[in-house]
């Protein structure tokens, strides 16, 4: 598991994180002050110009937002002005089980402390590793095209369909063939290799 500590300056002209920085095989956590607004997390439905790039990166890396919508992570203090904001964010790989925590107390900072607890997964026996699912964002599109071209030939023995039994047999065969195509073109997720962590922001 890799934890990334992020700071994006206010009004940053371009989003500084690229997909190539990340290990696609690792579980990732992005935590920090992103200084970005987006309706996914901003209760005022504001959108910063670079926020869609963060959302796209999260989609590419199979990350999900763990900070609740509208959670106040920053609010003006002293002579500062402006609306409360949700700009300190936690993103984590989809397979990670987490528990978010926010605190209502702060000292002289205009940011509130946030925490994310990573739950230890229940280990799977080796024979169940294949039940973890697929990494759909890493699909081999060229191989998929080649496999799709072969589908009519592989399903030819299912036709003609004349009886309900024929239909049931054809459906079973279709599921079998499509599963084989997925196995050939989409890599499987690996069992998680991490222990319990507690991250404070």
C-alpha cells in the first residue's frame, strides 16, 4: 500500500498528478489539501477548473472518495473570509475498507483534523484468490477485439434455437464463452497485501 501526501496550491494552473506516477498493482491512498471544489464533495456544488482532472485520475486508478460530501475540512478563522470548504480529501483504492473520521476542534489553523482508518482485510485461502474480481481499467482492448471476432464461430453450435431447452443451453454457453474472453483480456485483482493503518490529516 502506498500513501501519497498531496498539496495542490490554490489556483494551480495545471493538475500536478499524472497516472504514470502510480503503481497500478499497488493499493493507493491519496490524502491531503487539494484546494479543489467539485460537486462530488463540495456541498455548494462549486467546480474548480482542475477538479475534473482529479476525478479522472481517481477513475483511472480505481480510487473512491472517502471524505463525505460536504464535510467541513476548512473554515475561515480570525479575519479570514469565505465559505466553509471541503478541500482536504481522502481517496483510496476500491478494495480498501476504511473508516473516516473528522474532528470539530482546531487550534489556530483554518483546517480541521481528518482521519482515515484502514481496516485489515480478512485473508482469503489461496484457492479463493480468483474470486477477487477483475481490473477493468487495465483491459487489453486489442486482444478483446480479436476475441470478439471469434464469438460467432464459438457460438455457432448453439443455433438454431428451437426449444426452451435449446435457449437454456445457448445462454449457458454464452456465459461460459464471455467468461473465458474476460479471463483472457482482463487481469485479475491480486489479494491485498497490507495491514491495519491509521492515517491522520
